C-alpha cells in the first residue's frame, strides 16, 4: 500500500489499540484520550505531509517492490543526493513539530533502514530483518522501540536480578516462536505506535543469554502492557502551546508471556551478537535524523529568544547579544556536522551511501550539553518574565483585563501578543514539559558520560591528530639540536668585534 494519510493512521490505531494505563485508568481510546490525542493528531499531520504535492518529491519515493510511493525515511541511499533527500524529509517533519517530538516514526525507520543494509550481521535471522523492514516500509507503520532495562538494581546483571524476569527474557521456545516475559523502558510514543522494536542495550555475558534477544511485535500483541508516566498535556493552546500539542508520552512496557513469532525474531539468546550490534552502524542513520531534529529545535529556541528579547527591548545589551550569539554557534555546528556526514559518506561495495557517523556522534555527544545551556540562556535572559504571566488566557475575559493590557504589554506589542510569546518560551524554559525535554536531550541516546568515553575516545580515530604531532617531534632529535646549538655558539663568537 502507498504512504498512509493521517486518517488512515488514526483508524489503524482504533482497530489495534495498545493496552495503555495512566495511573489507575485503562485508556479506552488513545485517539480521543485528552492526554494522548494531541500527540496522535500531531503524528497524523506528519503523515499528511507525505501527500502534499509540493513536498511529495522528497517526502516519498517509489517502492522497489511494488512501485507505490513509500516514505523517504526508508530510502536506502545510492548517492549523496539521496542523503540530501533524506535530510529534506527529516527536516520537514522536524519543523512541523518545531523539533519537539523526538520519536517521530522517521527515527525507527532510519534504524530499520540501517539494519536492512547490514542484515547479514543477524546471521540466520538476516532474512527476517529484510522482510520486516519491507513490511514496515510498505505499510508505512509508526514504530517505537525499547532497549533499556528498568532501574531496579543497576549493580547486578540481568541474570542476577531477584526475579529472573525483571528484564525481558525468553521463558521458552515454542513451534510458533519465543515466549518472553519482563519489562523494558522507555517506550516514547508507545501508546500511539503501531509496532515496537525491542533489543537490549549494554554488554551481556553467557549467563545473560536469555536476555540477549531482539525482536518486533505489534503494540496490541496479547500480553503487552504500557504503564505511562504522568502526562504533561495541557488543555489551552494559548497558555501551553507546546505541551498542549506535542507531549510525547513515555511508558514502561511490560511483557506478560508475549508470543514473538519466529519471523519477528532478529537475535535469539546470542550475547556475542548483542554485544557487537554496534557493527550495524545504525547510529549513522539515526544520528542523521536526530541531528536534523536538534537543528530544528535549536532554531526554534533561538527564534523564541530573539522575539522575547525584542519584545522587552533588551537586544541592544552586549551580554544579551553574546548569549544569543552563543545559540547561533550551536546551530551552525549542528548544521555543519550534518552536511559533513553527507559529504564524507561511506560508500559500501554495493553502492549504498552511509552517512559518516563521526560528525554525527560529535553532535550527539555535544547536543546533550548544548541543549541544557540554551535552555539556561532563555532563563537568564527572560528571567521573571517566564514566571509572572497571568495564569490563563481567561484573564482577558475578566474585570481585570484592562490591568493586564496595561502592565503586561511589551515595548511595541500588545499584552495579548507578549503573553502569548512568553508563555511559548516558558513552555520549554521552565515548565514540567520543558523539564522533561531537558532530561530527554541529555539521555535519549544513553548515558552521556559513557557515550563520550566510547565514541569520542575509545572508538575515535586519533591517527591523523597523532601523526600531526609526530610530524613535529620527528623533525628533530637531541643530537641534531645539540650540534645546531654548538654551531650557533661558534658563529656568535666569530662575529664578535676584535678585542672583545
């Protein structure tokens, strides 16, 4: 089937509803629940963009299997132009949600594309990976993923937990597939995803074999249950323009003896393969997508900050200009890393172009510091203006409306405009919704401390830098230096005037 519309996406959710819990409430319909429906509608709008005649050229491509139009996030690049096409698609979706929604479906589509490119890594299950990639592509499905174990006892391995099925593991094998039990976190967008990719993060020993698995299941599979965090969704778009539309729900996923059909198994109790899954280099494609999304988000934050600063006439102060200028440096460094990843892409023997992961990892390992800093800049520059805005837009329909219009106006804009602007900034800079986003940007890729150690030190190719240093050091030695100094001294003596 060709790319879906938003209406088709919503209808499919209604037909295959995940078991979702918010507190003690089981959600009957995720497409209408007030905490979840806004995000569902936001995702539906992304699907509709694929049908915009002005965008379709780079939002879609012809399926090699059916000839139907499918999403560009599944495109296996055969040229640098294809990488640019992927970038344009990712940026269009990111801009639609202002970079706020971090787990739109093009993230897992990018991961699946990388898996399909290097499917041979999965050994006997390689064909399962290829077929699943094609299935998701042809049905234009929205996937979430889970890979982190719940925070129970991080000092112990999966096999050492008090309950052997605290983390997702194989209970038994059957003719139909694997029976799995346990839990995983953190299924961002899980309640309104079609399917879920599951695989473990971190090193596994032989004793952890039952947990060394990778598979996919529908969100509505019997035995799958989602336990959601507290929603940050708010009802008023004026008072909470971001939280009212783009709160991506996060959830713990419980697997209660879930059947994983053999055709959906990608790794089966294989610690060595799990420990080496980095060889698939999915970070090249997911890093491309997440860097593009970060670019949109930083640009959006810059725009809000500039508008707020202009509204209260602080833009002329050097310290304000310096901090706003700091944000622009982060934006341009991200942009440069994205373009560098495309320009220096790896070309595989079959002609596939893979983004150079090195600059993308640099963005990932810096963005988790830059984002909190940009949020801090918003707080430093806008200060109390982020807090003292009226509690609700209803204040304009009250006896004190004239007070509000007088004391909340900006230098050259009305109170209605200024409050609207500062509430948008506050939604990211100081709200509970904004706090969740800072936590997300810090940790969505994993522990930033270990990520930097692994990717920026252990795996980073330091050859060029070391050779440059050696070039200098090898250009002289002790004996040559001593001889040169001796010659210099002798020359100095000869050049002295007679009688001195």
